[in-house]
C-alpha cells in the first residue's frame, strides 16, 4: 500500500461539532458573542458557550491560514497586498 506524500497527507477527521464552513462558524460565533454580551446566562452556560466560541475561533483561524497558504502558492511563494497591481 503506497504511503501518501507529506504534502498530500490526509487531514485529521473533523470534530463531530465542527462547523460546515467558515461562514457557518462565523455566524455561530457572532450568535455566541451576542448571548455572552447579553449577560443573561447562568454561569455554567456561560462557560460552555465560551468554550464553544474558542473552538469556533480556532476553526476560523485555521481556515484563514489555509486560504493564506493557498494564495501564497498561487502567487509563487510571496503573499502580495490585495491592492497591488
């Protein structure tokens, strides 16, 4: 059985609670922030929602890093400013 090359190694299986997309994660994160800001939740729910928010934030950062790396590949290894000609 051939082994995958390092650049094509499969990613770890997504968490069962992983959002479907960056946009879904961002929307859920915005809802969580609104709930936390309202200050109407019991302490245990605040902690649970804060932990979920941290997971969503990590997911969003990971997706943005992935996209940035793809752009670097497309730009020949140099990330250029968006307004560059």
